[in-house]
């Protein structure tokens, strides 16, 4: 993923791709995030800095390995 842009409705084929995109975004934009929730049906990434309001929340699509924001 060259330049991930997170938006509502963005579909990731797997949870791993979501994590990779979040990692890349963290490095590219200097965000320090932590994965708040991570289970089989949902995953989120949130900026640790109190002043930073960035976060991404994705849920598992039914009958698929895909996750959507």
C-alpha cells in the first residue's frame, strides 16, 4: 500500500492488510498508535497522543476475511 487513505467504507481483504496499512500510516505521518481492540470481528488503531484525534475502526465482513472501516 503506497499511500493509505483511511475513510469510511474502505475495505481491507484481511486483518493483516489493515495492520500493515496502519503501520505504514504511523511511519509516514509520524503517528504513535496502539491497537485498542483486536479480536476476530473487530480491530482498531488509535493515536496515543492525547492531542491527536486520529483513529481507525474496522469490523469483519460477514462470511469473509475482509475488514471494513
